[in-house]
C-alpha cells in the first residue's frame, strides 16, 4: 500500500479542516499527525521528521511560509501547501521556499489524496541508475545523450536535450526560466533569456506530443517557470 507506515503532518489552525485531512489520510492508509499551530509541528518534526507535510499558509504566530522555510533547512520531505490564498504571487513564494505542490481551498478530497500519494511515491523511488534520469515515461541518458518517451527515441538538439534533462532531474518542482537558461547556456540570464527558453520548450513539447499527445508533459507554472509532473 502506498501509505503504509508513512508519517504525514497536517498543520492548519482551522481545526475542522485539519481534522478532515487527517481522516482522509487515515482512510488512505497513512499515519497522520495533526497540528493546529506551526510551532507545534516544528517541535515534533525536529525530533522525528515526517515523510510529508501538508501546510496552511495563513496561521497565527508562525505562518506556513515560515514553517516551510524552517523545514527546508533540515529536511527534503515533500511539502504541500493547502491554502485559501490563490494569488499567483503566493504560489511563486511557496515554490521558491521549496514547496513541492500547492492546493487551493476548497479542495477535492480525492485530488488531494492523489497528490499526496504521488509525492510519497516520488520521494520513495529508488535512486536512479547513474547518468539515467526518468520521470513520467521520459528517459534521459546523460552518458549517451539519448532521450526517449515511452521507449521511443526522441530526436533532440543539444540545448533541447539539456533542458529536458534539467526538468526530468527536478521532476515535480518548477524551474525558473532564468535557472534553466544559466544551466543550459552556461551564461548569465538577460532580458531575452526567458524567450529563448520558451522557444526551446515549445519545440520540446512538439516532439513529445509527436509520440504521445494525450497529455502536456512540460507544464507552465505561471510566474515561476516550467516543470514535469
């Protein structure tokens, strides 16, 4: 079972919501630990780190952003924001602080649990073969400079290959265009760099769609960048 023995923290000052999420986690086979204050969560997480953390943002005394920042200083555990704050800037800040996902209230229970399970699976995945990256059916072999989708080879330019490798390596987390440009082109980003990356990503999407058009493998996270998964 996906949730077997996985300890998940839920922190929300709205007790009804925190308790509901805790119940959903129990029904999904997880071991939930419910908190109504950020300080209480951090105190327990310091002694026994959780496998995943679900955080509200608007909490008194210690808000979710502050909790996320503290958790990231000592743990790589997946963090999902569950919040009523749906402004783009809040999402940008959340991802920049190291969050892995962002769910807006009111939420759909099945969708939230699906996201939790996906994050747990990804965090529990065995280490990749050295030089070989994989995510969502995409395989990137950095040693042989070969890439494939569902086993079908992709014909990529060197820059497209490098961008895809970056996105697959960080699957699930959005990468800013600036970071992609500086990693792939190995020079400081400028006013035109975002457009350059966008063009290459558009070409990548077309080549992925030529193999499987049933989904968008490279997502645009508005105000942040691009991500796979």
